[in-house]
């Protein structure tokens, strides 16, 4: 019994030594880590936007044996996407379309669903050795393209979250640890409410005869384009005036509305009441006045 006990302890000791040796071997490796970029922020007002960002990858080797790492990276597609179309989601629930590309022309999508990675051609590090603890730090660029004309969106803040991951990665011998980037906000777009005249009002012409038994009327139209769901009001600087001793009145077809992101058309109606004499020293007199219409939002 005594000799069997001594033999068992020896076997356990050898097993422990073997495990320690294996652990020491497993720690000798190349390590490559993605560092996430900063969020790209824009203000969107229906015009085309192009912004660029960059991220870095650092590879190190903790052994004296020179090794190289070769890799490309993919950008994941968030749950906001529809098919291959990337979208940033608003706090109110709407979606702003955008593209993530590897080129400034926005023609080469950087996705996880199409065979286009960043870099487009695989990158190989210089020789990595433990005597150079700084390793290889390489920077890669990408572009966020937001198409123009997304006018039906509400004023809101839109954002999308992705992650950068290694793909098609190899190392020349030994073992390697690939550390993907954590999820981060790739785009934050602020859409501010705005209104503008799509079509300004034209001139209104009254043809009125002194002491006329009938009223004279005239009208003109104008169009506004305001951000979707944005409430606004419209007002004239004056709704009446006098030209050549003849009084007239003006009225808007609507004083308030809510934007739809597309042009909305309104009318200014004018009236000169019947029976006015006016002042005119000749057979025909003309006169004019300027009026101002203001949109408030």
C-alpha cells in the first residue's frame, strides 16, 4: 500500500508538469485588436452628405519568432437595415437611409452581406517580433453617404450601430487571437425642422371701375415645403390696404398647417368691394403695393 501511494503521487506530478508546459505554449501568439472609431455626426436637411471616418488595427507578437498577420474586416448590418439598405433609426421611429462604403464615390458598399471588405485587398503586416512590442498599427478609412431628397422624415435624431469584425484572416505560423471591435454608433444624424417657399406668390391684378356695381377679385397661389410633422403658421403683414383711393382686402386660404416633407399649395384671395369712387385724374390709373407673407415654425 505504501509503494502504490508513492507511485500515484509521481504520476499526478508528471501530469501537472505536462499541463503547465501546454499552457506556456498556448500563450505564445500573435494578437490583433480592432479599435473602434468615433461616431460620425451630421446635420441633415435633405441635401447629400458625405463624411469619412477611420479605425485602427494593432497586431503584436509576444515571441521572438517573426510572424506576419493577413486580414480584412467586415462591417455588420444592424437590425435597422432593410435588405442591403443601411438605415439609421430615429427616436420617433422613422428611418434615414445611408450607405457605408470603402470609397468616397460611395460605389463600393462595406457590408457583411456583399463580397466587399475593408481593405478591399487583404492587408499583411510587416514581420512581428517580441523585440518590437509596439507591433504594427494600421489605419483604415471608410465613408458614410447620406442620399439627398429624404424629405418625408420628421425632425429627429437618427442613429445606427454596427460592429467591425475580422474576416479572411490568417497568420504565418503559430497561433493568433483576433479581437473584434465592440458595437458602436457609426452615424448620428440630426434633422432639424425647416420651412421654405417652394413657389413664391405671384402678382395679383385687380381691374376695377370707379363706382362699379360689382366687386373685383383676384388671387395668386404659392407653395411651401416644410419638414414632415412640423407644425407652422402663415400670415400676411397686412390684410387690407388702399390703392388710388380704392380699398382692398386679402385673405389666406389657410393660416396654419403641418408639414408633409413635400410641397403644399395655398391661395391668397383679394377683394375690392363694389361702389368705391377712388381717386384718379385721368381715364386710367394704376398703382401697386407690396405685401409680405411670413412662415413661422
